[in-house]
């Protein structure tokens, strides 16, 4: 008897190969700001099973993901817009035109709800592989601090393209989703049972941990030279090397990010150091001091 992957109580009736992704979120303070860091790594490929009750819940949670959140929002905005405009026109005295728009909006809305709640779910019941996306994990859970496992179903021709893959597996970070698709899905590494080749990611929310680390390195260097560096002096070379490394790893954007973090933490050392850094990095990539 195989237990259900989610409830651990009832017998599993439907099975699917899935990549198990360890997804962890932590928070830290940097320069007076709270930063969120997300780490993801592949733990392995497992054939997991769901009981009938948990499968139904997963179908309800995943059946409308293929369209993407943006499409769903636009469709409902259009339908409710027609209803609202129809009601406004009817209120101004043109009851016929208003009634037609109001009815059109309601009919389209009912048709869309029928599609997502009946037709799409019926399709997924016939081929439930995509119902295994993020088994037992809500997307809001992936934003909270802690560690959880995210399931990513794998299979021949399961996803039409990256957009569909990303829509269904939207609990993953953008970086992790792209690496899994490029290596496991497109590269067929899952057939060889090699999830370790898939990916390993670490991303900051709106900031790059590489830039934060560089800023701390710069702070340590400037603490030894609180008056700053002459641009052509040998002492400034370690500062330039940090800029060169940032440029090679992330170009101007990563350099700007590191400079921003350094500017936020260098005030206690001395005045004008942020400007001094700009001058020392002059000529590195597209940087102009």
C-alpha cells in the first residue's frame, strides 16, 4: 500500500514522476532594510502518488493555471467591464443598449467560469499529470520564511513550451523555473535520473546577494582608507577588481546594485566615499565615473 504524498493517510491511486525541489526562504537585515533570500535545489526524482480526495483538490488548484494569471485577470476585467458599462448605460436611460451589454458580460463570464471549472478540470481528470504541480503547497506559502518541498511533474511532451511550464509551476522562482525547464525538460535530463544537473539557485528579493557581499568587501577596504583612494594608486586596485568581477558577472546592473548597497552603509566611515568609488570604477564595462 502506497500512502498519499499529501495527506499521508489514504491509499494513493494515481502516480506521477516528479522532481522534488527544496525551496527555502529566509529574511535578513541589510543596511536597515529587510531582505528576502530564496534558495532552491533539486533533491531527486520520485514517483509519488495521490489519493482520490487530494487529487481532486490538486485539480481544483491547478486546472486554471495554463492560461496564466495575466490572462485570467484580463478576461475577468473585460467581462466585468461589460457588465459595469451596461449597468451605467442602463442607468442613464438607454435600457436596451445597457441591458444588451450587461447580458453579454454575464454570459461571457458564465462561459469562462464553465470553461475553467468544468472543461479544464475534466481534461485534467483524464490526464492528471499537471495536477501534481506543487502538491500540498499554496503559492503564498512560498513567500513565507521556512523550508518546503515543491513537486514538479515530469513527462514526455507534458508542457508545450516554457510559458506553459512556468504557469503551472509558478511556485518556483523565475530563475529556478528557467533552469529546470532548460536542463530537465528541454534537455531530457529527467530521463537519465540526473536532477543534480538541473539547477541550484539563490536569489534575493529585489537585490542580488552577490552585490550585497561586494558592498561588504568594499566597506572593509574603505575602513582601512577612510579618506578614500587615488584612482590610479596601487591601493585602489582591490576596489577595481571588485568592480571588474561584478561587471563580468552581471554588468552595469550588478555594479549599480553593489554601489547602491555600499552607499547605504559607508556613511559611518567618512564623507564622499560613494563618489570616490564611482571614480575608481570609471572605465570598467559601461561604468562612467
